[in-house]
C-alpha cells in the first residue's frame, strides 16, 4: 500500500489495485488463498471454475484488523462510560471480572464477533482481563471466536497487585494460578485453527513484580509474543515513577518485556524518549481513538509514532470501554481525532488510516505474511462493500471507505476464503439468537457482581 495519487489522476479501470482497495473489481481465490486481483469479467472468463469474490460493482478491500479489544466485555456494554479509566476499571471491570465464566466469555465474544464481522473485521487481537482466577474463563474467548469463524489472537490480561502481599505464600499461589491460565490458553489455541496466542499483561502497574518477572521469563522461554496496555492515562506516569523510579515504557524495557514481540494498547502518554524506545525495540502500538475519547484518556501521538518508525494499528478497544465494536467507526475516528487535535487537515489522510487498519495492523500482530493486503499467496480475508449510498459514489474509493463507509455498507466478508457474511447478514452466528442467549447472562453477572439489584438499573444511572 504505497503512495496514492490525487483522485483525478488515478486509474479508474475496473480491478485496478488502488493501494489495497479494489474499485469495481474482484479477487480470485483458490484453497482459501488469493490468486489474482483484477476486473471481475476478466477473472470470470479466465477462471470459470474458481471462486471469485466480488462481482465488479462494489469496493473490495482487505479484511480489517482490530489490534486491540476485549470482546468478553460484551456483557458489560453500557456500564461506566461517564467514568475515568481508573474509576471505570475499579468500579465496573473489577467486580464483573470476578464473576465471569468461560460460558460468559464465549457467548459475549460470539455476540460482539458478529458486530465486528458486520463492520469488516476479519482479524482481532483480544485480551480478556478477569479476576476469576482458576476459572480458565479466557478459554471461552477462543470458543466464541471459533464459532464466529474470525481470525484472532487471544491473551489473558491478569492483574494481581491487590490480591496478595509481596513475598507471601498467597502471592506465590496467585502467580502460579495466573501462569497456569496462560499455559492453558496457549494449549487451547494450538488446536484452534485461525486463533493464535499472546501472553497478556493487563497493565504493568496492575501486576506485582513477582508476576511480571514470571511472565517475562515465560515469554522469553517459550517465545511468546505479548499484548499489554501501556501509557494509557496520565496517572500511569506518576504512579510508575513513584513505584519504580521510572515511567512504564523504560520499566518494561528494563525488565525484559520488550525482548519479545509486543503490541502496546494506547501509548497515549509517551515522551520523546519513550517513542525512541518503542521504535528501537520494534514495539507496535494499537491506537484506540473512540475509547480514548470516551474515557477522556488523551490523544495518541500517531503522527509522531509513525514518523519514528513505530508500526501503529487501530483497535476498537473493549465492548464496554467503547460500547461498540464498529471498526469502520474507529477508522474514521482515528483520522478525525488527529485532524482536530493538531488543527491540521493533512496531518493524517485516508490512506494513512486505511493502512493502519489493514496491513499495519497485520504487521503489528506478526501476521502480515498471511493477511492485511490483497496479494497473491496471502489468505483470502476479503470484504465487499456494496449496495448502499455510503459507497455509491467512488471518485476516491480510499477516502470513501474511510470517511463514508459504515457497517451497513458491508455486503460480504470472507475469512480464509470462507464466506462468513453474505447479503449484510452473519452466516456463522445467528444474530437474533445470540442476543437472546446473552440477555440472561447479562442479568446474572450484573446481579452477581453486585453492580445491580435484580430488576434494577446499575447504581448511579446509565453509566
């Protein structure tokens, strides 16, 4: 996905590959892999017996890659969106995470996977942050993703700093239990086909030094890549300075966490020296514009990170911290937030954010050899936008996808060559039935966590 000519200079011949977007073209697929990208009529005439994705009348693009979310939060949507991150984490996520089960995780993941597929996401990087230690609830995320047919990477993001005193036998038990879930999740994904494993670190500040050390040692021993939250809010800087005498980015480097491939969610409050460390160590950043705005966390310095050579992807963040898994909305927000923050309409353009949402997202997850662009030999993760006014006028297909497309534009989605969305409907998970399955679970966890009395709304109002 290289530079893009002005709209009036671009070739509008059907099937021309416009930096990852195929206008009025199609994709030829064999055994789940991309064979060729060209005009529909040409592909159909030359290969009448092979599957062709697209019919020459819409916009075909690579499946979107969401580099950071928490699908298991699906059952907590609508709670706490008027709170700061710390207030929301302590008041909502903590109590809910203590009662979530593998079934809850599976059903919530399947529910929100429908939304992601309907917004063009084919690959998701998910972290389940729960405090129900010993439950192996994270395995439910893999269960849900398998049902949906999505490609995914799953991690368990535990926090133990308040569960036991340092150096006690109880702390040793907690660390052992947490590490057992990491290993169980790694084993589960080994047989899950399209779902891979990363070791999760919920937050550095949320973990005891003992758990951080155990996690780093395991990641280095087993070659595990890592998924974490890093420099998300301003308070993190001062708290880390007080605890360790340095910010979280230099601390992560000092303890060896950056010795393995790492995706850092947010990276909002990074200094120039932090950016240099991230670039030098090959850390990828997952930018979550909608959640950062909802939680008033700040604005990720995307232009500065990219200029330094840091790979930046886009994420929706969690189904509770965002209240939506609409990736197309997150892509548009990623562009608009930078423009208004910098008071510069050209600080990022449509191609920048589409690149972040596709091939750079795949690079961040180490999957760019498989997905992220429509190239021969890569897996056929393909999205077709068609049949709506959102994409009816295509003077500039890339710009129209970023600024004009919405989930209702998504007609068809293929993952690994398999059709999972057709005629704007998810084929792998029945949406209405899944909603019905989740409603009693929502009631149970709200009451079980103490956040709501039976038959009542959450204390303190809607948020």
